[in-house]
């Protein structure tokens, strides 16, 4: 199983370093998910696209919950971050707003995703 590298200082530093650390953590979570569930990334991507096609704009937390209800369950929900990032990079979805996070006790930062047509 791959191991997540530790930050020796205990902080991420600059915003650029924080984004890089986030990407690394997301890649680690996705690798771990793929080891425990072969085909995780593809299944999750296809499910997210199907849900957005059927429902329209949907929050990331709702999409993640929908994946899990469909049996696409990684060991760590952070693996879904790489799924959304890949769909954004390939021009298939885009963020169209924000909502309070239900899993974050109402904190800000929940994203609303839209299928790009």
C-alpha cells in the first residue's frame, strides 16, 4: 500500500505548497481506492457524469454520497477529490457555485458542479 509522505514541519506553508500537498494527498487517496476497488476512478467518473446529466447542478457532497450509495466506496472519501479534479481538467464538469458543507458542519467550501455540454 502506498504511504502518504509526511510534512516534516507539520504545516503546508504557502498557498502553492498547500495546493501541491492537496494534490499529493488526493493522488494517494485515489491510488489506495484503486487498490481496494479496481476501476474505482472510472466507475466514479462515469457515475458522477450520469448523475449530473440526470439531475443537473449538484453539490460535490451529494455526488459523493450518490457514488457511495451505488457501491462505489473507497477507503477514504478524499479519493473523490481526484475524480472531480480529473473531470474538471478534461473539461467535462465545472464549478458553478458554492454551498455550505453538510459534512463540514455547515462550513463554507462545498462546490456545486455542472456538466459541460
